[in-house]
């Protein structure tokens, strides 16, 4: 495993910011790390990157213990913190070349050119960082995190401040990186987890409350199968309730219904056949899907 955390704990005075958590992340995986504010996400990330010592437990990166072998572990990690620290008086290219020198990157100029192009900074590479928008400063932070070609990328709110087009580009970049590296992604945009991540860990009050692939989480928390249907004319509620497998029928609006069945049932074929049999126009028919947001709310209320 690229990242292996065992019984990790961080205590501030009497508060357990991180409370005995264990998880692993492998190469070729984008892991979403979710939780409400103050849940312990950023603290965990800072421990893994070596910015913060733990109170108990262990964290390993690419087989190196972050406490016993800090320099080797840090060399394997690229880190974009939530509050992106940059030297704003430096120019973009100057800053990246400076960072490449710290990491002793071979052929630094060529590598900087690659990262500038990959993060969409080509037209801004000769600007001072202070002149950039927040979104472009975020791109500079992402470029520095990837500059030394680390095996593990830890990204805390990487799309913060980006416009919708930039978000799509950076998400695709993260997905591409996830094919060859281990990416741990913290975000408050829960739709981003569904769009980018293979697996999600949800942490609440310092403890892990869920850890599973996205599809498995959705399946686990889908307690019912819910279909929304809209007909082109009035339909008797009792007719809908008489359909086999139907548990509940609720009117949402004129000729628009929400129909519930057991979690493993799909009522769409039955409703389609019902409309055809009674020659009723069918305007809308779709199955409601449990989202990561729904799961997050259930686990962190």
C-alpha cells in the first residue's frame, strides 16, 4: 500500500482531533476523504505529510514511517494544503524552478515546462503569483505538488476558487493522475467525490464512520427504490397502489407521482407497461439515485 495508517490518534489538550483511525490507500486509486468542518480531515493529512506529529499510532508512505523516516516519506508525497502557501512576490516559472531545485528534480526546466502545460498555466507563467486569481494560484500549488513526480498526492480542497470550466479540467487531471499514483482528495464538494473518486472515507468527530467504494456505499445506504413518474393525464392513485411490489405512492404535483418499492426492485418496467396498457401518455420516468451527499448527511448529522 502506498499509504498505510494504523490506530492514528491526535490529541489537543483533552480533545481527540483524530481518534484511533486506520485505513490504507493503494496505487491507482483516488480516495475521497470527507467529513464536516473539525472532523479531523486536515489533521490526518498533515500527519501523513509530516507537517504534524501524531499522539499515537503510525503512518507510512511508500513503506517509510513518517516519524522514523521523515525525509524518505516526504520525498514520496506531493501536498496541496487547503490554504495554499506561495511566495507571491515570485514569478510563476521562477517559483516552480525554485521548488524543483529544493526537490533536486532532474532536468528542472523541462519538468517545469511539463507541469506548466499540464496545469494550464502556459499563458500565466511569466506573471507574478500575486497578480494571479485565486483559481490560478491554486493551479500553481497543484503544479508544485506534482513537480517532483511523487507516488502519493494529498490534495486538500484542490478545486477551491476555480471557475466551472477550470474545475472540469482539474478534475480530469486528478482522475488521470489517479491511474498511476495514489491520490487522497479532501473536498466539501460532494458531487466532486462522485465525479472523481473510486472510494470514499467519511470521518466524523475524529472517527471513521464509512470506508468503501462509491458504488458500494450507495448500495449500502439505498434503503428503498424510489421512482418518479409523470403522466399526461389524471391517474387514479388506487390503480398505482395495486401494482405488484409497490410499497408507497405519493402525489408530488399535477399528474406527478413518487412511487416506492424495496431497495432491490426497479418499478420502471411495470410503470411503463401500466401506461401502455391504459393508453396513458408517459412524460417522465426515472429512478432516484442515492447520492454521496445523502450518505454524508446520514452519517454526520
